[in-house]
C-alpha cells in the first residue's frame, strides 16, 4: 500500500484502509446538544481510541456543555485543548454563538483505558463527570 492509500491490488482505487481513515477523519466532530455531558464524554473517549484529535462543536446554550466536556477530558489527563474558535452563526433572522474546541489525546491515553474506568465507576455508582 502506497502512502496515498491507492493500492494496485484494488485496481487503482483507494484501499479499504484509506477509505476507513477518510471516514474516521470525517466523523471526529461531536455536535453537542442538550443530552447529558457523560454521553459526549464517552463519545470522545471512543473516538480517541482511533483518532488523534476530536472536536466539540456547540451552538447557543450547548456552548456550556461543550466547554464542560472539554475541561473534564483535560482535567482527567485524557486530552489537551489545541484550539478554541468562536463565531456567530446567522440562520435566517436568528443569530447564535458557536464554539469549536479541538482536542488532542495525550500520548498515554491508550494505556489508561478510560472506558473501563468509567464502567467500573458506574457499577459502583460513583461516576461523576
């Protein structure tokens, strides 16, 4: 397999691995809404298993949740904040604030196995994001 992801074995079309990589890059943004923070934190932990970077995107009232999720992952030592972007989005006559937080997993993230720790805490009833 060449670095471009094109493989002669597949008749010059991108290999399945290259397609999976492109799909994974496309789905690294978590659009935060009004669900519980733990849902978004778990989603980020799952994405960090295969991705170096994960983005939290929040619009309007969801900005607070996006920031809280990013801060939780940072405090736990799972990721570092790489970039924070803010903007105003206009939809028809309504203007809303928007935030995009780019996080990079820490080098020791995969050895920590945070998902297993969360499952143990839930079983004992002590999970507190």
